[in-house]
C-alpha cells in the first residue's frame, strides 16, 4: 500500500522530508488520517467543476480502538501554507486531543480556494492541502475499519 501512495509525492519529494514535531519522525513514517469526511472533499471539488466519480477507497476507524494518544499521534494543520512550500513549522503541529477532531471536521475555506485556483489552471489539486491531518505513528489493519462509500 505504501508504494501505491508514495507515488503522489513524485513531483514533491521534499514533502516526504518534513519532520513531524512531537513524534520525532518524518512525513512518510506516519499514517495520515483526516477528521473530514471524504464526501465533503468530493463536494468541494465538484463545486469548482472537477468532475470525478471517485476518490479511491476510504475507511473510518475508531481512534480509541487504534490507541491514538499524545505519544503516538499529533494533529498537523497549516491553513496558510503556500503551494510548493513543504518546510515544516513547529507551530503547525498540535498535541493530539480527541475532543479537537469534531471541531476540525469541516473543509476549510482556504482549501476550497486552493481547489478553485488549481482547477481554474486545469491542474489537479491536492485533496487535503490546508486541511487538518491526524498523523499516527503506528500500524492499522484495514479489516478493523469500516469502508465509506461516497458518490
């Protein structure tokens, strides 16, 4: 699965060298989760004219069952990041708190602006640019998740 997903970094390999503050590792050493339902991402893309029928496979997990805590999980959010700037800033990383997740479940307006900019230039946008990421330094079995269907 890693080999499949790392391909999206071919034109921005420096993003893989981003340090994860609080976990003492790199961007490609953690599993990336989002508190935003993928249906909201699809809706945002369609709003600006990107016609796509799928965003791939998505799974929902119970974070308590996975054992997320402040020793293995952080929240990354860089809402003002400029496209192409893959440097990390300590201020973009927050200690993991489950209570934060529901407050971060909407697609940010700056992400929607990014979608519009990229689509207007006939470029495919990064789906989770300027959105909160929940970064987990651990392992997950897909069989423990529930597949999400989006249309």
